């Protein structure tokens, strides 16, 4: 991803703010625990100041103060562990919520989202992983960086007003230094994530096409290109780290200035003439307590910069409003599909995919869409599955305009079989049940028999419970396609959509799959997009989209 989409930068802040509001309940515990740690630190600093003053002969403290200081140290350790667990819980909950939302949006978009598989994977996995630090560390650290130093400076003012003002002044310098160092760090972080996404996306896509690279003897050349992408990521990562070290150095300089100012203020301690040695030592010991939340803020600052870069990439996906529309009360048993003067264009510079297409398919009828590649066959199916909205004309189901429905509701009406069935790494039974997870074994077995899956599954060692590999490894193309047909039988919807269901099959296997598909279409409304001549002998009505204006709507067969 070379650059962010238009509006992504402006969408990052609203996305992070919205998610922070949703995570508010999870963020309160780590903030309260952090304030508890600071309160214990202040109390411990006072006890240690009394002990040190006693060693100088200027106070009267004993074992009680020493034991109390030790107890406070244990309490701070326990509170720190509890705070860490609360922060981890907040980060994990935010990641789970974001992943659910992102994956749901990608599923809803389906093929309409034209990003590469590797880019989608990086978006859902790596980008959201980066946001964990924003919720687990940055947000609690930002709140504590405001509240805790004010509390410590207020206590210091009670002991010595000037010391309190010195601490406050030093605290105000921290965000200024962070902002100055962050000007370049934010840009570097976004560029680093863009390089990471390019590398991960390219690697995943090339792994999927590894056989093609080997067949064309391009493995060495592609390895070189991956190495170049990895080197780009390394250099950008090192630049981010250099800027992070600059920010850390600025923090240490501010701490040194504050400590030197307080040492100068209470220099009479060395001569033994200070009028209030306990208060002076107390103010000096408050320096690490005062800066501990600010150090955490500085350390988490890069988490915020990284999160903004990741949110800028996620904003176009998660920031867009969910598709509006009506919900179906129930799936109708029969549907009539009507296209009237439908127009659809993917690119204004090219000819429209559909230009005034009209047809009607009644319940129990099958329409065969034919025509050359690019004539709009798949576009018809995408409109009926809710992945595309027509630019003009009207598409109706049972007389109701489909654009009034939520896109996901259209998919409740249909079963789809595409060119290549995707078979997951699971048993054949589980792959069929994927269409309707709540189906019992009897329904799955009936669908397998109807789709002729049982014909080859019965010969396998474990029948339908035989494990197949990812992508259908262990099954032939025809067997995998029959698994897809079995899913359609199990889904049992009133609308059947088939997109080149027998492409890449040999004639014998094609005949078997077509026979199963013909039984699937009986009594249902079916639309079949195909080039296959053999399909015309199985399905009766043909609409040639390659004819002028798709006006040829003729009857064939039957």
C-alpha cells in the first residue's frame, strides 16, 4: 500500500475516539490502579525522607517507618501486576471487537472489495494487532500522565511551594518535547506500516501462487523482490526506533533539569543548615514518583503514533456507515426475479457491464445466461447477492425493489455455486455443513446423496468424515464442485445462482455435476451463468447477453 486512501487520515482520529469510548469501562481499572501506585509512592517517599533525616540526626524515625516503607513497596508491586493484567484485558477486548467488526465488513463486502488477499489479511491481523498498545498502554498512560503528576505536585506544594512549581514546570515540558519529536515519528511510523503491509501482502500472495513461480522459473527473481521489500521495512523500522530514542533522551534531560533545580533549591541540606530537612528530602524523593507516569507516557507515545497509522488504514473499512436497508421477516418459499432496464458500470472510462438488461424468472424456472466474457453474466449474480447496486433501472424480487433491502438479506434468499469450490481443511461432512451449521447429520447426508457426493465419499476410508486438506487437497475438481452443490442442497433457498459451475471439468465429470445441478434447480428460481454448451441440454431457457442490448430472450430445449 503505497499511500493512504483519500480521507483516511481524517478518519483515523474519529475511529480511535469512538473505540476509546467503547473501551472506557475497561480503561477505568488500570487508571485507578495507577493512581494507587502513585499514592503508595508518595507515602513511601515521605517515610524514606524521615529515615534519611534520622540518619543525618535531624529527625526521629525507627523500625515502624522502615517496615511501613517495605509494606508499601510490596503493595506497589501487587498493584503493578494488577494494573498490567487490567491493561492486557483492555487491549485484548478492543482487538477482539475490532477484528469482529473488520472481518464482518470484509464478509459483507465480499467480491466488491477488490483488495488483494494479502492486504486484507494484513488489515485484519497486523493492523489491529498494532492497536492493542493504544488501548492497553497509551490511553491509561495518557490519563495517568495528567492526573498523577498533578497529585504529586500538589503534595510537593504542601511541603514546599517552590518545589511543587518546579515539578509542574518540568511536567509541562514533557508533552512539548514529545510533540517536537513526534512530528517526524508519526510520518515515519505510517511509512513503516505501509512497508509492512506491502511485504506481508506480497508474501501471502506469492505463497498462494508458488507453483506458478516455480513453473515459470521466477522463484529467484521473486525472492530478490521480497528481499528488497524486507530491506525497505528494516530501514523504516530503524528510523522509527531512532526517533523513539530521541524522545527518550528528551525525557531524561527534563528529569535531570528538574532534579538539578530541586538540588539547588535545597542545597542547604549539605551544610546541615536547612530549616526543614524532612520536607527537602521528601521533595527530592518525589522526583522519580512524579516522572514515573510521564516516563510511561513517553514510552507509550510511539504506540499512539503507530495506532494512528493503523487506524488510517482501517478507517475506510470501519469508518464507513453500515449499509442501510430493510430486514426480511422470513425467507419466502418462492421468488420471482425481475430485471427492468438495469444498468451497471464499474468504470466510467469503459463500456457498462449491463446496459438496459431486462428479463424475468418465475418460480420453478431456470434461466441460462450466455455470452462472451465481459458481457455481464457475473454482474447479474453480484447484484442478486447484494455485492453490487445497479446504477439504473430496477431489480425486484417478488415485486419488491432489492435496493430497499440490506445487502446481507439478499444473500439469505440464495445459494451460490461458483467456478471453483473452496474446500476448507476439515472433513467432507463439515465442509457441507458449512452452508447451514445447525443442520443435523441426516440433513447433511441427504444433501450429499442429492449432490452425488456419496458416490465417491463411500469409497473413502471414513466416508463423509474423511479429512481433506486446505483448498480441497485430496479431492478432484469435480468432487470439490459436488461438495459445493451439496452445500446448496443443504442451504435449501428459493433462489439458486450458478456462475460457470462446470468450468475446468472434463466432459464426464461435467455431466455428473450438471445432473446434480438440474435436480437442485427443480422447483426453485435459478439463474445460471455459463459458457458451457452442454448446459443448454440440461436447462431450458436461454438469454444471450452478447446479443444487442441483451434483447434476445429465446426459448430453447424443453
